[in-house]
């Protein structure tokens, strides 16, 4: 067996070593992931040095490859790189900034949408369509940051929950633009439909956040619970107003978490897992 002090390894060195050991065993990536019970995209990103995998993922890979590890991750020195590469941190920072812009301009969007819903105005400002487009773009970039985070954490719930949320919101924004000024449209009914789908769109991502409590901490659990409460309030319609308050808190927590991940300097050790 080859002995290697994994603790002192950083990406891309770790990924290069795993690739070399795999090839030395005559294994393809597909054969390796099948025995490790992980997906092909994960091992591709690890070997390419794009992500720093969690400790149990590395353990599973090295066990299959027959690599003996010193201390078996019982110690985590300060020299170990963060789970997030510098490139990922830049993505998180950009997404968090765009998320902040989305958060601010969404209040103006809500103002005009609520006017249409309650029928308190018949004149829509000239900037309504550009506003909708700006909301769609900033929201998409914001949650693409969460998609990247889901990839890094190997969380399908976060990854595809983010895509689902983007898809629903972009679809509703597109309908807002297409139906604008249509006299036959019942905006109150359309408003209820929007609230229903917005609530549903929050569920997968919120579940993914809850699943990350052990690895990423209690704030992820809290954010997930707030997201589910928001979804419940929207889907029920009766508590939709309360849901807006929860949604505000949910968005702020997601923005904060991305900012936090973009500035993470060292991994934390939680119950034996690198985070």
C-alpha cells in the first residue's frame, strides 16, 4: 500500500494523486464511482482540482484504491485548504452581491405587482419590463451560486432545487411581461397562481439546506426551516402576508451564507467532517 499524508495535501495536488492512483489500479472513473457510491461528475471535479472533497468522500475513494491514510483524518491541521477553492469563493461573492441587488429591487417589483393584484392602478411605469428583466437576471445569478454550492457539497437537493427555483421564477416573470396590459387577464387569479408556484419552488432547496445541518452548521438548518415555513404560508394562501416576512428573512439568510462561504478562510471540523 502507498502511504500518503493526505492532511497536508491541497488541491489540485490531491486530485492529481487520486487520478494517478486510480490509473495505477487500471480503473476508469466509472468503475471507481460505482464502488464508492458517488457520481461521475464528483470524481471528475475532484481529479480536476475544482473542489476540495469532504473527508468521508476521500476516505471512500482511497479505501477502494487501497491507499492507507495516516491517522485516518483524526487531525485537521490549520494548513488544510478550505472546502471552497478561490474560484468558487469568487463565484459565491458575485452571487451574493447580485443576490443583494435582487433583494433590494424585488421590493419595487412587489409594489407594482401588488397594485396589479388589488387593482389600485391601471398605469404601469415605463421601467416595469426592465425591472422584471433585472429581477430575473439577478435572481438567476444569485441562485446559480447556490447551484455551485450544491455541486461542491454533493447535494442534489440544493443543486436541482436552485435550478427549479430559477425556472419557476423566470417562467412567472416571462408571463408577467407577456400578459402586461391584457384587459382580459384576471390579475387577482394570476396573483394566486404566482404565490402558489413561488411557494412550491422553495421546497426542494429548503430541504437541501436542512440536510446540510451536520456538515455546514445550524444556520443551514434554520434557513431550511424558514424556507419551508415560507412555502407553507404561500401555498396555504391564508398566511401569504406572513409568508412575505418569512421570504424576506429567507433571502437575507441565503445572501449571508454565500457571503460567509466566499470569505471562509479555514475548514471547520464538525463531528469528524471537513466543512
